[in-house]
C-alpha cells in the first residue's frame, strides 16, 4: 500500500502535468473543438480544463467522505468559467489549495479506508491522478 506522502507526491506530479499543459495551451485554440470525437473526446481545451479543475473538489470530497472529514469549501461559488489558459492556471491553483487543505491530513490509517462508491482510498487517488493526466494530455492535443 502506498504511503500518504507517496499518494500526495503522485497527485502533485499529475497536477504539475496539468499546469504545464495549461501554460502551453495557445489562447487562439482554447475554444477549438477537435474535428471528430464524442463525449469528452469532443471537448475543447477550455471544456476539458473546466471539467478537470472542477473534479479536484469532487475527488477531494470523496476522500473526505471516506475519512470522515468535512469537505473543502469551493473557491468557485460563482461558478467555474475559464475564459483563457491563464484563468485556468489560476483556477487550478485555487482548487489545489482547497484540496490540499484537506488531503494534507490523510494518514496511513485513512488509506486503509474505502469510499462507498469509489472503493479503497489508494484506488481513489490513482483514479484522481489518472484523471488529471488524461485531461492534461487532452488539453495538450487540443492546442495542436
């Protein structure tokens, strides 16, 4: 089983990949949709960014539920509209800060817990990091 520090480090690396994709995203292709694809595969870079940044709080809440913690307050009470890659980078920092304020408390004992729907917490963290990496790759591809 991974340690809390290991899951947080993996999460940090996945977030770094997303931040790099956002920083490299050209503003002139931010709204461009791919020529083909369905569902998430048909999203523009902006749509993918809004989804993956919003999911930071979704995953954090799942971890908090399993651990018996209160979830984080959303920094996006007015909604999450990302007009540019720069706005997405700022929103990612806000979401990360909200999430980290909670997951910093996850202990080795907490990692033995399970979420009712998502399963064992190490699997939740693995899903979270995979989600970040997948959408970082999508944003990179959308930029051309």
